[in-house]
């Protein structure tokens, strides 16, 4: 569930299981304590149906005694997937290496097709 600090508008992605009615949370940015209600979703359409069901906000603060607030983690501070980052770097480097290898392997054909390349190859000592 996505919740938003009513004090500073920081947004958090919190698993539903971590929230219970009446339970308070603490904003990691401004240390404000509050009992979260679902943040309004981004507007999917310019017009909203007047018959759309409304979340029973009041029900969230009824019943159980609030437990001790726990600091939250900012949603946008979630750690990036390091494995995918490394793979992306490797793929990028392989692509650049392949392009350079192609420029070298077919240098004569390329210089013939595009004469300015011949100057580049001469400058590189080929
Ligand atoms: Zn806050």
C-alpha cells in the first residue's frame, strides 16, 4: 500500500501486512507520527465516477489501540537491484567493444565507403 505523510507529503510503499487499523507510523523525513490511510492513487482519468466506492477511512482508526510508531523507509530510497546494474554495465561495454571491433575488422571497406574514416584510421596508425 502506498501511504503519504500528511505533514511533509513524503510517499512510502508499505506492505499491507505491516499496517493494521489504528497503528501509527513515523515519517523518516520529518518524524511525524500518524495513522496512515491509503494515499489517493494518481489520477487515471480526468473524470471520476460519482458512484465509485469510497474507502472507509474512519474504519482504520477504530478498534485496536495504537502500537508504538515505527520509522519508515522512504519509498524512493529502496536499494537498486545491483545485479541488474552490473549486467547493464557489462552489456553496454560489450556493445561498445563490438562496435570498435567492427570498425577495426572492416576498416578498409569502411574507409572506402566513407573516405573521412580513412583519415581517422591513418591518424590511429592503421
Ligand atoms: Zn513527513
